[in-house]
């Protein structure tokens, strides 16, 4: 009984110490935040699977869609020789987050590399509610949505807005939005998005909202605002009528004058000699 126990213990210890015996090498990231690397959509990336003690024919390279969980065997047929012995590689155009696995035939443990795809670095911006899409300034009484955008695949990040505001989250393409709303703004506002994670100093992204008086309406709204829309419309109709009438009279007078000249030319003898 003791011998069986010792055999099981040794096998378990051997399994826990087993290493993949392979490594995965990828190209440099598009950008990094804290200790996490990200690639922008469409990046052409070369993924290498190498081993120090195995021929390339004994290596298996796989990718897994982290969104759908589907497994795809890499379509590679090239052998690369380098400082890390030999291996295989293939090129891919990134569209989504991937998990890359490099196996050595006969091994139970693969090397694993996570590929994170993101629209861009963290940033802040704001949008207006119920206003013209041409509006670029905030006016007294407006509702403004503050947005802090981070890569959607970022892990263990804590995001908040200062001053302390309620936050809603929304996924937009390859980004995750943290949205807070300011209603009936009436003065200059400075708001800060705070991004925290373990082992790193917090990141502070400041956004400034310059609020203009409500009387300074947006240029795109000037022609028809308030209670003067009917008067403005009537003015433009009258102006168009006067212009069209003036053009008609001018054309008539010119045609009459030309006609009189033709008559004179026809009835005065010797005019063309």
C-alpha cells in the first residue's frame, strides 16, 4: 500500500513540474497600458512557435477565438531556424482577441499567449444630448455625457469619474465605455477619469467642458430659433418674390428695347449703307 502511494506521489510531482518545452514569440504591440499589451484591428502579426529539443514537424500551433471559443489550427508550412533552435510560424491579420497555443507532440501542457485587440489607448471625450450634431460647445442648461474609453479586453482595471458620479458601462466595437452624465450644466467643468490597477500608479485623464451662456446660441440654430421662426420664413418668402419680380421686369424692358431698335432699323432707309 505504501509503495502504491509513493508511486502516485512521484507521478503527481512529475506532472506538476512538467513544462511545455516550447515558447511563443509575437511582434511588438501597437501600444501598452500598465503591463498589458494591445494590438489595433488589422495589424499584420507574425506568430512563432519554437522548441529547443523538438523538430518543427512535432510542433502544433493553434489559435482560439476568445469571443466564440472556436479552435483553429494554424495554417503554416514554413520552418524557421534561429537562436531558439527551430520552430514554425504563420502570419495573421488581427480582427479579434485570440489565445495562441504552442504544443509539443506528447506533452500535455502548451505554451499560451493572449492577444488583445483594441481600438486605441485609454481616452476621454464627451457628447451632447438633444442638440445639433454640428454643436461643438456646451451651453448653459445642456446635458453632457462624459465618456472614458478603455480597451474592452483590459483585465483588472477599476474605472471611475471625479467628482464622484454614477457610472454606466457600454461595449463599443473594441472599446469599453464608462459613461457619466452631467445635467443642466451651468458653469465651467473639469472632470477626471481615474483608472486603477494593482502594482501601478493610477492613471488620470482630465476633460474640460467650457460652458457658454444660453443666449449665445449655436450658429447652426440661428436662422430659426425662439418665436421668430414665422417672421423669418415670411421675410425670406417676400425677399424671393421681390427678387423674382425684379428679374422679370428687367427681362421685359430689355426685350422691349431690343424690339424697338429692330423696328427702327427696318423702316429707316439707308441705315445699313
